[in-house]
């Protein structure tokens, strides 16, 4: 498991492009036949993926977690960004289609991933935070998620936010997780931007053509930088940073948060005039 240490706002101002990407971009996910995990010291998040092709893949613990099994003291959100697959949790099988999500509660001992068809594998995205209580494992299909419509065509940010894991949906200890899908012709997400000092947020960009790129903006409002992101890559956004992006073509993204609260509306809006 790779360990990623955070950069503070002062160091961030002096970082090169390569240093910024090394600190905040996760571009090692979705390796066929592997479970890939990255441990971020920002709110102790674990970012990962599982792409089973010819055999099931098991989610195991590692030395970095100091646990006998992965969910001993953790909860996990699982998004299927690929074709149909199955997640088995302590003997119970959950079938996930594209953009379906599964919450796995603390205490689940045996977790494994499998694809329905090897020629069209599932692509499971994993996001985990420490948990303080055991809550039920639960699946939610995309059509069951709470949909919020934001933005407008005139400002190129018309989008639908699908909320899966949150106080009004699947209950969790601290994880909040969902998917945003941009409308045809819109390319901006989370603009105007915001911060929330109480929570870390992580974006996974997906559903992108091979040549498409998203320019993800981050940093303090007065000290912004950008990271160029390709399909199925993630960006870690610490609590002091904005998180917004614009794409050269259609894309979706999975957002996930962990920290002091679970209030989706807890945002500190940033006026456009502050951006530098």
C-alpha cells in the first residue's frame, strides 16, 4: 500500500507541477487483476480500486492499517465505474451495475470482487475512512439515489448530483459519497467553488474518452493551481483547498468526503472575485 503524506498550504505555493501531481494526483488505480490501495494521511483516507477479470479479488488488510482484516475499524464505499460485477461481503453477494454503489460497514471480515464477464470487467472504486460503529452493509442503485439538479446551460455547469451515502440515504459513520454527471454541453463542475475546513474531499474522474482531460483546480482561493487529470484518475483535496474542474469533453466524477460532519450543505462559498 502506498502512503501519501499531505502538503500544507505554505509548501503548496512553491510546488512544481511534478511535485503537485506527486502529492495530490492518484494515477495508479484500476489495474486489471489487482486490488490497488493508497493510504492518505489527510483524514486517514484509503483510496483504492479492484478490477477482477478472470478471478475474484479479495480486499485484505496490510501492515499500514495495523488490523487483522480491512474493515476491522473502517467503513468502505464502493462505486462500480465499469461493467456489471459482484461484491461478496461475508458470504452475501451484491450485484452492482454501472454507477451502482455499495456501503460496507465496520466489522465486515471477508470482502471480495468479481466480474460478471471477463471480456467486460467491472471497475470497482473504493473509498474508506475510519469508523466508530458497525452499520449495515447496503447497496443502492443509481436510480435510487437522491438526485439534485444544479447549474445552468448558460454558465456551462448544468449537472445532476446523485447522493448515495449521506444522512438521508445510506447511513455511515463519516463517509459521504456520490456521483455527479454533467449535462451534454456543460463542462464545469463545482463552479463557483467552495471549501469546507471540516472535511477532506476526493474526486475520481471517469466516463471520459481516452483523449479527454479535466483541468482540476485546487489550492487556497487566492493561490490556485491546476492538475491535468485523465480517465479514472483521482485527486485528493485537503480541507483548505477548493476543488473544481473543467473538461475538454464529457465526464462524470465520484465525490467522497470524510471529516468532522456529514452535512452536504456545509460549504464555505468562495466569491469569484477572490480567485487568483
